[in-house]
C-alpha cells in the first residue's frame, strides 16, 4: 500500500502497482461542500474527437483504477473515498452504491433508517428502508436501538453485501 499526495493536504491510499502507473498524473482532492467523503481525482490525457479537442480530462481515481466501467459506478466498500486499494473497490449499480451510504448528516436518531415519531408513545421509533426506489416500513419500536437492529436485519435481506449496517450502541429488550 502506498499513499498518493493530493491537494489541500489530503492523501489517498492505492496499491503499489497503481502508484507506478500514476506517476504522470496530477492528483487532487475533490472536496464538495456538504459532501460525506473526499475523493481523489486526476487529470489524464483525453481522446481527441471531432467534437472535443481538450488535451486532458478529469477522472475519479477509483474509476480509473477499475477501468472506468461503462454504465456502472465504483463503490468504496468502507465508505472512505480516499481508500482506493483494489480490495476496497467494487463495481456496483447506482442502486447498490446508494445502499452502502452511511446515515445522512442531518440524522437525529443516530441510526440509518430510524426516525422518531411521537404519535405513538409506546413505540415512538420507526424503522424504514429504501428498496427499488420505494420506502418500506419495517416497524415501530420502543427504542432507537431496537429499530436500528430491525433495520440491519432488513438491510441484509434486501441489500446483501452492499448493506451499510448501523453500529448498535446498546440493544434494549422490549
């Protein structure tokens, strides 16, 4: 494993053979406002066509490493956009890649797929999951921990290896 120095003080991890191929590429950090991750990208020579005559194009490092799979995305298994080692990258559909997203930054329950709804005093925590573009209700629970556990079970069934599981802080009994 080697580290590639990026702009803005960031470093990206890559396999040794990638570093050997990448010495001619200028690497930078892609930091978007409000983004959950930082990604490494580089400028590579562009193909000249009748409509485009730009000498370079920008490519995400993870897509460059896996050969820029057409019509598919490249998923970082651990969610770290700067970990571009092959064992951490996999080709995925957009839907699969979205399944591996962590909880939203504005999440207040502390768990992905769990929200508070005070319309039920006995079971105020609702667990929901996205599948095939639709929200599926999993159930209502007395604690956020129990709702998160239910979300994890449903996520494994629906999303398999692309699941981003909640780390349960404490499991209470009903």
